[in-house]
C-alpha cells in the first residue's frame, strides 16, 4: 500500500515532468499548484528523492529567487550544466533573467 507521501511525490513528479526544456519552476510554485500543506519543503524532499529517475527533470526546479539551492544533490556543477545545455544561463548559482525562464504551473496548466 502506497503512503500518502508517495502519492504526493508522484503528483509532484507529474508536474515537474511538464516543465518545458529551457524553463524552470520553483518549489513553492509547484506546491501552490498542488495545494500541498507542507509546501515548498515537501517539493524539495521529492526532488532530493528522485535522482535515480532520469525522466524527472529535477534540475529545472529552483528556489523562488532563481537560486540553484538543490545543486549539491546533483554533485559538482551537474545542475548548472543541464540548465545551460537547455539555454538557461547561470551565474554564481543563480539563473540569469529568471523571470523570462520561470514556468508557473498555476498559470501554464489551465
């Protein structure tokens, strides 16, 4: 029997899989879209738990300021390298022109 956390994580992964290449979303925006009570922190835990799931583009989830706060879970500069391969420029662990790359599921998934 799946736990409620497993079900929440699955819902988070389904949203993250919808983030288009070259775009990013935030932990809080995903949590708000899903209406999760634990909010952004739960989304962060889900991203930390999915590194063996190549179909979940966890590198596209950043904090509300565009900072690569989850980068240490990827090792080295993998998160930045994946974003830059998609055309997202990163400087000092922060996405340049964050607003232009931001994907908000609450407005994009109507």
